[in-house]
């Protein structure tokens, strides 16, 4: 089969970087790895908008992450596309780490969708240029880790990034309207 641009770009970005990079990107892709970062994000949001608004924002972040994950799962089930690690055209060409191959399909990257949703939503609340740069860099590293580990094509990452971005923008709009509504009609 003729290689696609997506396959060619994937093969250029997926390589054996040795033990250091293997461990780095496996760690970057781990969900529990980032719990300390999430706690710092919540603390920064409390400092910026107070406890009440942070708790409301946290609820919207959780909802956005759940939606991003479910949308990615929807596409994996209803528009299945083999992951690079399962694609017969790439047999023997994909660098994997520790035998990890992921599930069979990976149309939209749930990792990319969720990290970009978290990054953009939190950056809008925290409103710091330094924070924005660092959190977007984090989102790119986590997203790229999926290519490095061999479980997503670049287009999967792009679809995930777009999904997370759109969900974050919708959630932010609703969040700010919710805050305005609550501030307009305070409890007596």
C-alpha cells in the first residue's frame, strides 16, 4: 500500500531515542504522573478567582475531560483506524516502549483531547503569559509522547487537539456565563 503523508510524518517523528527518552515519554504519557501539576493548577486558580469560582471551574474541567475522553472513544469505535502499532503496513517500522502497543484503534487521541482541554481552560482562568506558554508546552509534550510511544499518528493528535480546544472554548463560555449569573443573583 502507498504510504500516506500521515504515515510518513509518523515514521519521521517515531524513533528510538534510547532509554532516557523512552522513560521520559512513557512518564509523560502516564495519567497519574501529572497529579502534582493538576494540584498546582487548582492552587493557581484559587489564587486567581477564589475558592468558589475555582470549584465551579474544576467542575467544568472534569466535565470537559470526561466529554473529551468519550468523544475520542466514540470515534475509536465508530470510525476505527488502526493504531501504528497494529497497522500491517508499518510492521517492523514502529518504535514501541516496553512492549506497550495500546488498543487496536486510535482515531482521535484522548490524551491530546484531554490535555489541551485542561491547558486551554486553565490558561483562560489563570491568565498568565508564562503559565500559558508552560501549560501549552506540557500539552504538546504529552501529545507528542503518544507518537513517540508508537500508539498514535499525527492526525490522531491533531483531531484530539481540535476536540480538546473546541470543548475548552465551549466550557469556558458556559463557565463565564455561570459566574456572571451567580454574581448577578447572589444568595440573600
